C-alpha cells in the first residue's frame, strides 16, 4: 500500500521515476509513509508488486478510475482513540516497542510499578512470560492490557498525536479515563487491580463490561 500526498490533484512524477529506477514496493511504501510532506491531496495505491502498483499509479496520474486507487482531500476531522477490552491480550505484547522506544518503556515501567503494588507477582513477568493460561486470567489480562494501552498512548502522544475524545470497552474504559485525566495513575492502577481480582480465573472475555467516553484536550493533566 502506497500513501501519496500531493500539493494539487494533478501531477505525479513518481511513476516515471520508479519506471527508470525500480525499487522494492515495501521500501517505497515506507518512504512514502514516513518521509513525505503532509499535503492536502491524498491517495492510496494498492499493489502486490511493483508493476501492478505502477499501473495504478499511472491511472491516478491520468485521472483514470482504478479499483486499486482511493483518493481525496484532507479535511478537518476530529480525532478519537478507542481502548480495547479483555480478549486482545497475548504473550510478549509491547516487548518490541519497549526495546525500541524509550517513551513507551518509561510509561510501561511506571504503570507496572503501580500495578505490582496490588498483584501477587510482577506484571512484566506474566505479560512477557511463557504461560498463556496465566496471562488469560482476568487478574493479569486486564492489568496487562491497561499497562500496554497506556504506554501506547504515551508513545503516540509523544509524536504529537492528541485526540479530542477517548473511549474504551471494559478495562479500556479505565485506560481512557486515566489518559483523559479523570484518574491519577495510582488511582487507576488500584481500580484496575480491584476490578480484575473479581474474576481471577477467567480465561476468556470478561463476563461483564462497560463502555464510556470522555473528552480530552492537550492541556488535560496527566
């Protein structure tokens, strides 16, 4: 998938450039996604290989309809983050991000430190351990998800992405409330631990859930 950004809806020299200097479609996709200016005119080109992607790219440049092309102009939409509930946990979640991004690591460490005050064993050992059955127990699944979701939010926030609204399902509601400034980290951790301890041996989705929504502005306290 190639994400394209242009000053206007016409003019696209990329197809000619790649015809003269072929490149791996994955390298092109990475460069387009991370190294291009955010112009208002946007398009997405789908292609499994260079030739099919170039065919669609030429169609876009010519203004010809193509099933593998979607285009439009940037608007002034509002941003919302949704935090998931129990069921999305997996062993090792967040470990690669922890090793690569210091912001994620710092936030994850802070959340684990608060949660460990209420748990029978260190949360990190369970989340990054080898016992999937143990992690799937609500007593560890929900704290683990809370820690990863908060750390993910702090990472994305450090890149300048700030939502106007946050919402969550089940344990995700607590994560949303925390990042919106409703709960301090210590209070949120105590709530997460108390909530998850109500069903310590649950191995599937939690039996009860809730969803909520809160507005958030960049000035909201952490």
